[in-house]
């Protein structure tokens, strides 16, 4: 009977530890919307398309970078990574995220940047909409 009590205690301790890990993950994800991020300066691009040379893409990139925050919890725990955002830009200036690649812990902060950055004023742009497969690289890395 004593062995069952000991075994039960270890199971409870193990479950409590798993719960703490889960709670920490949720907290880290929620904190993602705080502090600033250092981001790669590569311009967004459309694969195989000359349209990426349009000034609007540099402006959109700068707006996204301005609105992104480096999560304090991730920074303090030396968690770094890249996220590549792919989206479609529509004639009304709205966007739809089509894919996110990279370090998943940073996905919520990139999504928050997109939400804060759009709709974008494109009404006077002489472009053919929708523009698909626009990509922007976010690089969350240690400051030197």
C-alpha cells in the first residue's frame, strides 16, 4: 500500500510539472506583444517578379518592422529565431496571411504586427491586385 502512495505522489508531481510547462508556454506566447525586435533589413519580395521593386513593398516592410515587438520573456531566455511571413495584398489594402515559417514562438508577435499594420493605403497604386506571395523576413536575434 505504501508503494502506491509513493507512486501516486510521483505521478502528481509529474503532472504538476507538465502543467507548469504548459502554463509557461502560454504566458510566453502572450508576452510576445511587448518589446521591440531587431529585424533583418531585407526587403519583402515576390519570387520571380519585378513588382518587388515597387516602393510600396519597402514601405510595407518598414511598417511591419515598426509594429513588431520582441517578447521580453523570449529575449530574457535567449530565445532567438527567424519568421518568414507570406501574405496576399488586396485592392482594398487588406491582407491575408498565407503562411508563416520559422520559430513558432514568434508567430503571435508577427501576426500582431500584421494586424496593426493593415489595411494599407493602396488606392492610388498602379498595380494589379491581388498581389500574392509577398514575403517578409523577421529576424529576432541577440543585440550586440
